[in-house]
């Protein structure tokens, strides 16, 4: 069993910055964050995992759920004596870093979620079993239709091509297992009100980047820390961090400064 984690190493002493943990989403891999690394590693130590069943990390030997992955990440952070981190997660990765913050609060300084996979409309619950059956029956053909529906006219061709390629290479059983764990399994917090109950336990500062106004307004009602806030990027698809990488870097650097994790400014 191998856990793949890219680590930028130590930041020079005296910078006063917190490490960043960057977690990709469903059907993707750690290369999501490649455009952001040059600017971020100049300020922070950065850790980028490939989640089990994605990229270079095999599925074998891992429980495929956001909570189980969060526990694995916590074990790695404890092993390497890294943290507390600013934990950043896209989509399913947003569930992972939220679980890390809730279950292992000593390891998380703040959390940033990007187009995250929680707080969905309860009406969606009725559609999920059928979607799971279609994914089981059609495999990656269904997953490819799903990911294409996550793009907008503004999504760059390179982002479209990359995520279609990644999804086409995924094991459908891995995709099924994660979706079940996110939305349908006992303890899942992908849908309301389960998300509201779970987020009530999130005590650290939280930044939620949303692509739709209703989701942003909903998450604002869940915040427990005075520094928490929601940001709205309308007009982007499901991959805002890749569609607008320079702006995402600026947002993260500003967030770290706002929450005291960014070191001296100037």
C-alpha cells in the first residue's frame, strides 16, 4: 500500500507561514494544483496528496470515503509532525478537509473549500440511487457525461480535456464507493441537514468559495468563527481553481494573511 504525497519541503525559518494541504476532488488528482505551486511554495510548505484510487495512489488497502481519507491524512500529518495546516479542498476534497478539521481540530488552522461537495439540496437524495445505478451500469461513460456537465462556456479547453482524460482513466468502482460515502452511506454529510449538523462541529476559520449564490448564502449560515466568510465566483464551472488559478492563489494568500497563517506581509 502506497500513499503518494508531494511535499515542497521546509519553508525558510522566520517566514511565520503555516503549511498548506491541497486536496483534489472526485475523479481528479494532485496535478490540479500544479499551476498554483510556484507562487504558493515561495511562501509556504505545501503538501499535495493523490487520494486513494486517484493518480498514483492505488485504491487497494484504503477505505474509500472522505472520513477515512481524513483519518489517513491526520496520521500522516502526525507522523511527519506537520501542522496545524491550512487545509484546502476542492469538491470531494472539501468534504475531506472538513472532516479533517472536525475530527482532528489540532491539525487544522483553517479550512478552505472550493465548489465543495456538501450541503446539496435534499431533493437530490431521490435522484442519487438512480445515478449510482447508472454509474454502476455504464461505468466511465456516465462519469464522463457527469464531468462534462460540470463545465461552462468559460471553462478553458485545457481544463476540459484534462478532466475528461482523468475521468476516462478512473475505476468506476472507486467512483461509486466515494459517491456512496459522500451522500448515501450512514454518516454521510453531503446533503442537508446532515451537512448542517456536521458543520456545527467545525470551529476553525472557514473560507467557502462557491460558484452559485444559493450555496454561498447557505454556507454563511453554518459558520462558527468570526473570520469565516463565503466568496462567490459566478460564471465559472466546477473547477474554479483551475479556471482562474492566479485569482485562487491571490485568494489563498489573502486568506492566510487574514487568519494569521501567512507570515509577514510586504
